[in-house]
C-alpha cells in the first residue's frame, strides 16, 4: 500500500534542545552578534572576516552537538510514512538522526562554495559546493577559480533557491507537521498556505504562533515532548 506523505517544516526550536542557539533572541542578537552583520549579504561585503569567524564558531558548536529525541522521532516517521523534511536550520542534525529526504532552505553549515557561484547567474548550480565538515574557513582560502570561499548559507538579501521544492513538498503532503518555528521569517513562514484544503496541519511550539487556520492543531510543547504527542495522535487515527 502506498505510504501517506508527511511533510515536516522545522525551525530553530527543533535543535534548541541539542544546544544549538536559536536564530536570534528578543534583543535581535544571535550569539551576541547583530544579525545584519553575520546573516546578510551586506554584512559579508562589509566585513567577510567577521562573517567567516562567526560561522567557524557555529561549526565548532555543531561538531559537539547531538541529535535530540525530536530529530530521531521525525526520522522514525519514515518507517510508516513517505517523509520530506523542509528545514530552515543550517545544521546537519536531521541527517545525523537518520532522515533521508531533507530540503535545506537556508543552506548547510558544513558546506562552502566560491563567493561568485551558486547564484542567479548560474541558475543556483551546486556543482562547486563542497563539504568541509567542521573545519574553519579563513580569508584567503580560495576556490579553484580564485574566488574567496564563503559559507553555503542563504543570507538576508539573497534568493531562497529551494523554495519551489519546498512548496511542492508541502502541496503534496497528506499531513503537514511544523516543529519549532515561529513562522515569522519569510518566505518559509508562508509555506503552510500551500497545504491542500483538507490537509491537517500540526504545529509543535510552546509559544503562540501567528496563524489563524481552521486546519491547525497547536501542540504547545517543546519539540521533544511535542513529537511524542504527535506520534500518539498518528497511532490513534
């Protein structure tokens, strides 16, 4: 029998219990850096050394982090469902937990690319993107074409090239699950609107979420506890 499709949208809240800092706190800072300085293309142009150092620190943090029970629960859904994970996170904890179909909307922390590649001019080709694991990159680390290497991250001010893949995954879902995202960073925040008219939507987040949709069931828990509740709901259906 054909498996039902579950599309899972995840944000920083799913990795918070692994010790990965959420994108920004209430004062607009991310790990004590101004977001505009380390997560925008303008910040890269202004001071690439600061940006490189910031992501080097994030990579070291990720090396020591482990997938938590929420990541593992999402991966375990593949036993009974056709699961696609669409994540705003740049960490690799979904992969390490065992999920096999993952769309990284905002890039991947362990990957780099020449700063003049993977853009509108080359159709966002990832031919020259490569994995560096948890190593550092520094000013002067160059690609074969002589360009400076940069993190393979989608920053503010840049296009989100995989948004169409994400829309397709949401529109095909029989069940949409949203875990640990405030639904405030666009375009990802609007993805749930592409779910089918009769597609049930579950949101796992301990805080209020700014959406008003009759299909939504809000599970007000952190990701690990919320995934337990969600899996029990699936069992009862």
